[in-house]
C-alpha cells in the first residue's frame, strides 16, 4: 500500500483551559488566608490595582515624588472604577480613556523607580523609642521543650563535650519528649540504620562509656523522664525520683502490657500479691506523666484562628447567608493612573496587559464570592433541621446533591467547600462537614453518618464505667432507641474515628 499525505478539515469542540480560567479555578480553591496573601501579591505587582483606600501600592509610591502630586490627586480622587465598571468590556475602558479631556504629564518611569527605592525604610540612627524592638517581639509565648532543656543545660556543670552530647540528644527528641534514635530515610526512600548512643557520643567527641551517665543526668532534668527511649524507661525514671516501692517498680518494668489490658489478676499472680495491692500500685503509676512534652507543646505555632467565609443568620422565618468581607480588601482599577500611562506609547502594551490582568482578577474574586454564597445557600436549604435543632438532625448529603441543585460540576463543589468555613447558630463548621454518607434507619428516613457518630459518643459517655458497653451492645442500643441499623464493625470504625478506646480499655477497676 502506497503512503501519501493528505489535507483534511475536521470540525470539533474541545475545552481549552485559558490562563484566566486557570486563575479562576485556583482562586476558587484557596482558603481565606491564602486569598488575602494572593491579593497582597497582586497589589504589589500590578500598579493599576487599588484596594479600599482607592490607591494601588505603586500609585502611592509615585504620588510621593511631588512631580505629579497635585494633578494626580485631583484625577485619582474621582476616577477609580467601581466593581461594576471593572466588569465592563476592555473596549469600553479604552474608549473612556481616549475620551478623557484632562491632559496629564507622561509618566517618568525613571523617576517612578527611583522613588520606589527611596520609599524603602532606612535604618534609624536616632535614639529614643525608635531603637526599641517591635511590640510583637515583646509578647510572651510558651517555651518549647528544647528551649527549656537548653536553658537548664546552660545552668548545669557539664563540660564542653558533655554539653555537645546533650545538645545532640535534645535535638533528637520527638514531639512527645522521647529520644528518637531512628535513622530516618535516604533520598531514595531506603531506611537508614538506627542511631545509637555511641554514634551521638562519637559525634560529640565524648567517650562512649560516659554517654549513658550523661543521658541519665539529662533524663532527670525538668520534666523528669524526658529523653527516655520508651514508656517503661520514662515511667521508671519518674518512679525512682519519687521513691516508689518495689511492687510499683516491678509493674513498670515487666507488666505495663497487663496494665494496658486491665489484666490485674495476671499481675497479682506473677508478683504473688493481692488484687488490692495491684490496684493501689496501678493508681500510683497512673499519676506519672507518660508524655514529658505535654506541657511544652508549641501552642502558639499550631493554633490557627479560623475566620468564617460566610455567616448563616436567621431573620424571622428565613435563613440568610452573607459573606464575610471583613479583612478582605476590595479591589478597584486605578483608571486615572491607567489613563496617564497609556499616553506613553512605550508603556501602552505593558499597561494594557496589566489592565486585563486586573480586570480578570476582580472578576475571579467576585465569581468566587458568589459561588461560595450560592453553594452555602443550597447547603442551608437542605440542612434547616440541623441549623434549628443540632447535629442529631444532620441529613445525609453528598457532593452530587449540591452539584445538581446549583448546576455545577462535583469537582467545583469540592473546591468550593475545601478550607471554607461557615458560622452557624450551631457553631463554626467547614463546609465539607455537611457532606455525610447515609445510614439506614428502620421505619424512618436515613440519617447522616456524623449523627450516628455523635449518638455513639453520647451512649459511651452515659455508660457504667465499671462495666463499659461492647460494640455489639452499642449496635443493639442504636437499633432499639433510634432505629439505626449498622454492623458491629461500623461501630468500631466510628469509635476509633472519635478516639474512643475499646470496652476492655475503658473499664475502670477502681
């Protein structure tokens, strides 16, 4: 068969991801904090964008030069485009710019850039209050465990190589305050060999024979038991410092697994003592701290204040959804500055590009706001019982339900509800919280899985602690009381998701 080349015409449709569409999708999935940061970056990089004050960052720097200050103030004060004008076509904006009657001097870009550099804060050489550090640096914060231990190390009488060894130990502590001797992973994913005390001692130029003694001294720093290598060693160090008796020391050394399983008869039999003595010893052991770093967690670094994106408020018999624009800058286009810059043929192409970019950004942010409100209104419509009466009345709902109601794709709903929060009369929730699978209920409508979790939590909270309910018993209670029919393994899964121990570990012996 002979091969030949031919030209053929083909008509087809395909989805093209334009840069503007990519930007709109990216903005849609940003959280509130990420959106604020994105707006700040755009304000810094686009001289035609202005915030609520009516001036862009670049325009403010230019106005301080004094060359065009008087004329610029007069024009900029009344020429900022509103959001509706920002949504108009680019051709209309060009027409308005060409029709302007006020003549302004051309932009001196060299002067502009020079003034930008002059605006940088210069280090102060004067005395007085200007030499004081910012107020943020004077605010108190909780010390980390490492900082607390290093402070004690400075007060100790360790010699230089012992201090280096102690610093290496402190640097290898995990989030619980235990000494982590795992070697980690190589870049290729293979596991490195575990570390030993000898390895740390050699790195610190310390005699390996002295390493256990230095570690034992460090383990008696505050909090006692820090730098232990396992739970047994951590509790044993505390017990030695507190002067526990031989029975308690033996339980810590050999029978912690029986304590965890509440197998007290096995302990009594092994140590040849009565159950009452075992109970008393275990009560004393439970007073010890199993996590030395508990009171030194980095609370300031891990605590994040959540600001809701939308509010749900009841007005009479209606539920109203309003966006939270507090803290979000409203963007405008500085038309006055754009008119002046477009008169320069060399800057026209640059300014036209920045103008289009500013318009698309404003439209994308506004579309994001409308989409979040639209999706939230749909959720509110479906979850009125939850808003009125609480989590027990949360209805099962999936992404498809909202997508079909608002006429959007499920992936769009997923982006809208990720990292977005709504403030309701029942509390602050992530929008994804309202999407739950359904659980069948006998002779009644289905119930949301989150409501079942809360029902299980309530049943366990009311149980007899000396005779806790098994998962099978909870299954029967749910079916008898609430008509909820689920399997025992489902109860076990939900219990683990709630962080609740099994019945054998929840049992209180004393």
